[in-house]
């Protein structure tokens, strides 16, 4: 089965399972989404949603966030991973937004030059806040794209390019969310029954299937399998 044919079949399944996938991070506008996504690096969405209500109650605009100061931001987000660095970046980015006019702009260069904002965070904001087609690649998307044979890329950039090539542009904004939800619900990284999976059963490559079978036979249950190995970029914002 060619990649394009496989992607089309995968897309139909994902549309049936998740016709209107929600954004997992709580937010009210482009700025609060930007902050929430930046805080989510190497932290679960659930944990971010636990700390942002108190943060946004005190500061939900760049002006308020900058006035709050990095120390107070840190106090409010201390429970999440890399909190000191994230607090400094959120405060610095608020100042950069103020210097640029006070609004989050739907512009790639603007977003990617903000402190603590990488290509993945910029992609999420462009897609979900401004409805501009983008395909953010996180750890779930990276491993499933390779498991399904949609990409052989070893970098986030290559996987993103391959996925944009096989999925229609007008599906990107929902497709990346659908793949994340599918990975969490049906397609775990370890000890996964590929034959019983709604997508892996037809999409997983022979090479990948054999590699995962060998890993499961030859490694302790607590040892990560090959699909757990992802580039550091997939964890970054």
C-alpha cells in the first residue's frame, strides 16, 4: 500500500473516531494558548491545566504577565517540570509581545523568536488560535508516523515534512490532534498489540512490526522499546 493510500485510510478512521478533536490545554485566547503550550513541554496537559487557572487569574494578558514578574510566575507554576526556566521565558516573552505592540501575531517569525517558543509551540498557536494550516509533531505523532510507515524520518522536521506531504493541507489542523488522541487511547509505545489495533493492523510496516516483536521478546517489561526513542525536539516547545 502506497503512503498516500495508507494516509487516506488512516484519515477516514481518525475522522470517524475524533470528528471534532478538542484542544487538551485550557485557554481563552491566542495568548493564553501560547503560554499553556509553552508550559506543556515535558509536562502533561493535565498538570498544566491544574496550574494555569491560578496563573491566568492573576495574569491573562501580556501586560499583566509582565507586571507579575518572573518570581511570582514561578510561585504559581512551581509544580510543573522545568518551572524556573519556563517562568523566566513566559515573563520575557510577555515583554517581547509588549514591545511588538501587545498582541500575539499570526506570524511564524514573530512567534518563533519569542523566549521559550519553538517551532512546535508556534505551530500549535498558528493552527488552533489562527486556523492557519500547521502540523505540530510531538512524541505521539513522531512514533506513530514511523510505526505506520508514513515517515522514516529520524528528526521532527523530516517527519513533519512527510506528514504534510501525505495528508491534505485542509486536514492538518485536526489531523495532528487526532493522532495524539489515537496514540493515547489505542496505540501505546510499549507492549502494543499491532494486529488488534484499528490502524496498526494494516498500516504498521513489516520492518517495524518485526522490530517491536523482537523488542518485546528480548527485553524486560520495564525496558523501553524502539518506538520510545524520539528526538529531543519532539519534547521541546
